[in-house]
C-alpha cells in the first residue's frame, strides 16, 4: 500500500488572505499531489479536525485573486469532502498523550496553524505505534517541493517529527502496510501435515512423493523445490526459513499461511483507525 502524506498548513489552511505567489505555489503543489494520488503512488491523510478547515474557507471578494482561491477550494473539496480510495481519514480523537507537531518554516502564525500542529502531534503518536523503528510511512507534503522548489524545513530545534517531503522524499517513505500473521505465531509449530495440506497458500503447486528415501519435494513454479521430511515433525524454524528466498515471504508469514491455509495478506498499519466514529 502506498505511503501517506498529510497536507502542510500552507496547503490546507486557506482561512486567511495569502499572496498571489503563495496561492500559485499551493495550486501547483496540489495539482502535483492529486496526480500522484490518482496514480496510486501516494494516499492523502487527513483527520476529522483537519477536514473542518474546509468549512472555514472563504472565497469572498474581499480576498484576491478570486479565481485561484476558487480553484484551490475546488481541489480541497475533491480531496477531503468527497471520499475516494486515495484519501484516508484517521481517527485520533482518543490520543491524549501527544505534543504539538513542529510547524513548517513556510508557515506564519495566522489561521489554524496551532490547530494543525495539535492534530499532527496526534498523527505522529499513531504513526509511531505502528511503524518499524527508524522508518516513516507518513510524510508532510511540502508545498514548495511539490511545486518544483526546494524541500523546506521545520521551525525551532530539531525534535521528533514526520518528515517534510516532496516527490523524491515521498518515494522513499515506507510501505504503509504490513503482513498479517498470527499473534503468537513465533510460539506455534508447523506440522508436516500442515505443510502437506496447505502448500498452495505459499505458492507451491505440488507435493511430489519420493522415488527413494523419505524426502518429499514441494514444487514451486520457476523455483527450486523445498524438501519435506515426514521424519522431522514438527518442521524446525530453520527449515521454514529456507522458504523465505523461495517464496519472498517473511518466515512468520510463511508459518501463518501453512498453519491456517490462508494466502498471505497485507493490512494497512493504521486500518483500525480508519472510519472510526
């Protein structure tokens, strides 16, 4: 599943007048982000609170240029108020142990920047509860980088934060999904009977009986066979790890598939927080 990006306050918060230069940067960045979301390279992440920013949007004649504001509002409306597969709404309402997220240096103190920081602080807590150490699968979309300029930085001292990203940095974010596996799979054994019954779940096509000796052959299309010995039961983990290179699946995913008979599946790391009310 593609990584997630959350719009910066400059993109998301249009509740106060901005210069024409800022608005053109925002419009160009939004077009680039929308294209990458449509192509399945990225998913857009918002929270219920961030969706409320759109309600504060004012395209009135007191703000110029009207045409650009209308274009930006239309894009925000498509992104956030009209649900589609490329947008993920994260419920972080239960998170209370967060601190405000750092603010991009391109922001001013106007509008809802502090509100944005509070929400992104909660998003960071949700992210860190699910991410592999040293990795990020959520980034903050930098309006400068997505409009062809340099990638910005955060204000203040360096602290834990979701990375500011443009197209290049976004492509380096981690996959937002993980393999499903049994909760206690590391303590479970795989029997020879399990393997003989569920071999198709890991992509094998046949278990061939031996012509001599005791080793059966588990056959995979275009791959070397894997030996299965009824005299070694349950199957040691070190033997199961031989299947990692053959199948491309991690060892615990292989064990799960052989025990349950279900094909390996991936789940979104934040799936339990999507669509909650």
